[in-house]
C-alpha cells in the first residue's frame, strides 16, 4: 500500500514543482527562509485584506522599523493566463530581508500571497493583475505597518521594496510623514511606461508611482535596477527619477544584474551603500 501511495504522489509532486503551483510548497519555502534567519510568522488584519508577514527583532523605543515589501509574485502563468494564487515561488524580498543586519525588520507579503481560507478574503485575480496597486492595497500595507510600529514603539520606518513592492513602497511613502528612507530594487515605478514597453493593457485599477513622484521628491531614496533587467529595464526607473527631480546618483544601474539575479547574493553591500548615501538631512 505504501508503495502504491508513493507511486501516485511522485508524479503529482513532480507536476507541482514543475508548475510552482502548490501553495503548500511555496509557503514551506518561505517559512524555511524565515526560520533560518530568525524571523517569526505574523498575520495582519489590514482592512480589505489579511497580510502575511515575518518579523525579527524590535527597534529601540523611538527607533526605526525596516519594512520589506514583496514583489508581485506568481501573478501570471503565461502571457495570457493569470495564476490562481499570486504567492511567489521565490520570495526575493524575503531573501533580501533575511541577510539585512538591521535590528528590527518586518517583511510583508502582498495581498493574497501565503494566505488561504478565511484569510484570503477579497482575493480575486484583479488584485494581482490590473489592481495590484489599487488604493485598498496601499491602505492594507499602511495598516499593517501602523500596527507593527505601534506594537514596537518605532518612531520611523524604512521602506524597501522589490519589483511591484518597490512601487508600493513609493506609494506608501507619499502618504506618510514618518519615512526615514525609501530603497527600491527592480521596481516598476512608472506603470504607464512599463505597460507600454511590454505592450500590455494599462493597469487602470492601480495607482501609478510616477504620478506621485513630486510627493516623495524630498525623501532620502535610492533606486537599484539591473542593467540586464528585461522585465523592468533601467529606462522605466529613469523616468521616475526625472519626474521626481532626483539627482542622477539616486538611480544605480548594476551591471550584469537581471530582474532576479543577483540581488540576494550581494544585498548586504548594496543596502549598506543605500543607507550611507540616502541619509536624512
């Protein structure tokens, strides 16, 4: 009997791994990364959504909470087919958070990532397609950050976001007065230019960071993008830089890097550089 069950499971597991479609496996991967780095799991009841996350450490009273915002995840299985669940197969923002030496870190997944059952309320494909940066998405992240800061006694927040999480970081920063700095990695900061570049339907359900560039222009910030990134080419981030009136050194194009490679491997050096250069006045 055991041999029969195992025989049936092997092709199922193989297909699951091939398609990166099993939520349980993606949850286990994230949990393993978090546990190895000393994080504990959290869930935030945050308005329209329940947001999953991990946290480590606590700031000194009145200190800074570092917040990492995950990318869009597994939003599409092909150019024309949306995924049934946006949980990332490779949570890059979590891997960045895991190597960051900051004393107090909160990692937040995007709406509908890593949650299921009652916690997956309002989880329709709209929120990982044209509505991935809808006002209620920004509101949910704001609520989760507020809750974490209230619990910890933090007075300021450092926002770091990968890909769509970087776009979310800018939108959050435009609505807060306690932001110490913003650091983005491979972020689609000009949605109109990004959708035009890829020849896809405009994301009319989402807020566009470039439209709010002036609201964050005075904030300390640094934007990283890979020179070989074909998903978010440097020109997209350059458009945001110009719209915000930022100096050329606020955009760092890293030679040889793509949308996925090789941020986690060198993140300690890159985040140290960001903190040294994006200093509040």
